[in-house]
């Protein structure tokens, strides 16, 4: 595949991504030939029924797993060309993840969970702490900085996970159902914050089942059986989502 230079505005490109599990009669195709780009200042929502490949797409896009075939290019860097240590560094510096199950470390406070990626990347403690408090403030949890995950509600844990995803200078935010554990008011706060980061020049992928949340995106991509079956602007997403589900 040609190593053509990526446009300056392109943060992420997926070229022909396929993911297969198993062999023979038990083989399962999670993704089949996905082509997708995300530019700076663009939030892309991924929608589809359970099992359509949304979460698999997100983990591959973030370099957490390798596709069976195809290429992942982040800011012009082909992940297939990079050793694991360089991919790990790229994730720490460029990518922010929001997982469905939070992935917080129980023995660390909220602030320590948020600043961990920065400290692993060599940030000085004072600078990392200031950035962590700023990220927690953006989700209205700076007053809970010294609490441990077990002392927080599910919604608060999710907000800590989101603060960790956006802390520092992360330029590509990958969010898997980031409002799943939140009430509607807090969910809107999180989406507004994500939208603000994207408007400031980051890029984002938002996996969601909710058309109201997809409406915050610039583009909505519909998956079915591991394939992109439609893309659209968020206007009228309710109708398009219903049509995609029936396709």
C-alpha cells in the first residue's frame, strides 16, 4: 500500500480495515473493509446495533489491537511501521480513550488516575497535577480530586475517565459510549466538553446508540455486520438510524 503523505488536517485514517476471529465454520467477521478518516476539528459518531463492530473499530483505531488486514494511520504515522514502544508513546501523547468500563486504577485517587498518562510520559509532578485538576474541573469534579474510585458513583467514575482522556495535549479522542453511566444533565456536560475540544482543533470518534448524542457530531457513520452502510450529517439522524437498522 502506498505511503502517501496525509493531508495536514487529517488526524486518523483507516484503510481497508478488516478483523476476523476464528477459522473455518466458526470464523466471525467483526469488520470488513472499513475506510474512514477523521480530520482536525471533526467529531464523527459511530452508530449501529450491538455486534455491528463499533467497539472493535475503536480499539483498532487507537492501536489497542491489530487488524487482520488494512492500515491505521495516525497523524501520518503508519502503525504497522512502528514498534510496540512507539505505538505506546503515540497513545500516551496523542490519543485519549474513554472505555465503557472506565478502566480506573482502584489504588489511585481521581487526580492520580487522570495524571498517570502524563507522568508516564515524563511530565513533572507539578505540571501534571495542574493539567489533571484542569481536566477534572472541565467535568466538574475538581473537588473530588483526592477521592478513590470506590468512593465515587458510577457516573463520577465515568467523568474521571473522560478527564483522563482529554488531559494534556491529546489530539484524538476515542469515546465508547461515554455517557452510558451518566444522567442526562451530566451527559450533556460531557458531550459539550468533547465538542469544545474538537472545535479547538482535536478530532474525535464517539460510539453511541443514542441519536441525540450523535447529533453533536459533524458526521454520523452507520455500521452493520462490520461494514459502513451509510454516512450522513447529523440532521435527521433519527430517521437515518431507523433506516440503517432495517437495511
